[in-house]
C-alpha cells in the first residue's frame, strides 16, 4: 500500500470539510443525530472529490496491482516506466511486464503484446480490471448471419 503525506492531507481536508457541512446540516431539530451526519458528510466529501483529485493531479493509486503473470502482490519491488496514463510495470519476482491504463480505458496506441489492466473508480483505492484486446474488423465474417451458408461437398 502506498499512502504518503499528500494522500493523508487530502483525506484530512475532506474529513474536516465534510464534518463541518454535516454538523451544519444536522443543526435542525428534526435532522439525523449530529455525529451520524458528520460522519456521512465526511464520507460523501471524500468519495465526491477523490476521483477528480487523483485524476487531475495524475497521482498513482494507493494500491498497486497484483501481477497478472504470477498473481503475487509485491508492491515495493515493481519497476515502473512510461508516462501517465499508460504506465508499464515490471514484476521483480517473475520479470513479467504488464500495462496499466490510469484513465480507465486503453487508447488506440496500445499494442497488446503484454497483459493490459485498466484502473476503475474510485481511482485512489486501486481497483483494476483486466482488459481484452478489442475485435478488429479485418477478420472474415465466418460466423455472422450475413455470411452465405457453407455448401456441402
């Protein structure tokens, strides 16, 4: 897990602002209890701002991916190269390389020679999904409904 000072300050700011907003909204007599409203306000503030904050400042998520080759999680030893949003990771245990797209979907320039992962919402928590290569239109229409039936021989 990668959690540094910027992550801590961002989380603290969201908690403080959310608790103030929750306390102001619960000051009415018929509202929810003040402590529940403050906790709910802090959680809503964090979830609302975490995605634009991490994407806008191009920050790495707190959890790095599990290696798709050996399925081990060795976050301290990954060798990272490339420019945001396409980052190439190399696992020190199996020496396998894989690509992580930090904007959620692979671009047109992806060459698909390595396993490809895409980072999903919420961005900071590091939820990754393996992406398959899209089908190309160059393949013949062997199984489509428009193809003529094969003649028996």
